[in-house]
C-alpha cells in the first residue's frame, strides 16, 4: 500500500502555478459575465425553457471561445502588461507561462469551441462566435487599442455579442430583440471602462496606450462617461418600448439607471474621492442586475401590462 501511494506523485508547486496561470489566461471574471449575458440571451429567445442539452453545449462553446479570446489578448498585450501595475502580475509578464504555450492553449480552446458550436449547436452560431473572437482578440487588441482614443467604443461591438450568440444558438436566426441586447452592452461599455481608465491613467500613459483620459484629459473623459450613461438609460428602455418586456422591467431599468446616473454625475463633477472606481464597480452591478431584470420579467412579468 505504501509503495502504491509512493508511486502517485503529488502536484508540485510549479505545476500548480502553471495550472493557475492557464486559468488566469482565461480571465474567469470577465468570462463569467460574458456567459451570464449569453445565457440570458438563450433564455429570452424562447417562450419557455430551451432544451438543457442545447443550453449546455452553447454555454461551453461560447465560454471556450471567450477564454480563447482572453488568452490571445494576454499574448498580444504581454509587453504592455509588463509596464502596468494593474496587469504586471499576469502569467506572461511573471514568466509563469511562455508565449508559445499560451498561443497553443488559445488555439486549442478556439478550435474546441468552434467544433462544439458547429456540431452541437448550429453553424451560424459558430460563425458569429468566430467573428466576435477575432473582433476582440485581433481587431481591438492588436489594432484599435493602439490607434484611437475611441478604441473602447469601436471595439465594443465584439464585447457586446454574447447575448446575440446565445439567442442565435437557440433559434438559428437574428431578431430585433437580440440586437437590442447587443445595443445595451455596446452603449454600456464606454461608461463602464472609462472610469477604470481614469483611475489607471498613469498606467496607460506609461504603457503608451491612447485611452481617452490620456489623450484628451480626465475632465473631458468624465463628461463622456456622464453623457454615455444618459444614453444608456434611454437605450435600456427600448425592450419596453418595442413591447418585449412589461412595466416591471421598465421600473427596474429606471431605478438601476438612476443609480448609474448618480455615480456618473459625481464622477463628472469631480468632487468625490474614489468616484472613478465606485462608478466602475457599480457599472458591473448595473449590467448584471439589468439582465437579471430582463430574465425575471420574461418569466414572471406576464401578469403585468406591456405597452
């Protein structure tokens, strides 16, 4: 018995560090938000509950694609990450993983995701997911991020795709309701990210990334955050305006929007210490609760009047 136990080698600290490194390449927190919005898109796409097997296959496929895009982002941004306090701890700057291994890892995840989506879901979802992956990992990370201070706006389309991917996975086609979900995330992205860019302005300056607060100053960026938040609150009412959701959702959207406007107003006025990070954190809570409100209204809002 002792000989048998001795033959089983324990996981070494180095191996455990590499496993955590590969997990870190996937950006689990970001991917979890992506999967949540994709799942909401799946559930909103059908009147009742979609087939569980189809939901699982779509979730795994989209999750692997998002993880692949995140890993490619790590590889492309590795030189920038070395110069930023917020990202210098990542696996590649720390030397935990090599570039070749990270690229191979991203490729395996990407190929697996396309195979699962094409064979177990539908080819249209696989095609859309592929373009979203390329849009984020290549077009945004490699080009737009370094080309213009509007990078986060122009690159937001790829990050806004998950609910559309979830919808198409269940139905095989694009609809107005799905595009509205994409629009909400697209408009949400700038006032979500720019507060973080304000708080980390020195990092982006040192790394040479032309984020808006670096190129046009913090004051103008604060104004942009507030104006985009106003636009976001208006856009968030569209599901009710087109008759897809009831008054219950509208009330939730307006209450959540009022909270967002309060944070972005304090940020714009520039008199509240810590306002950038407080706004950034609320933006994450806002999106999660807004999509939860869409989902709850879908299943429980039938007794409330629509338009």
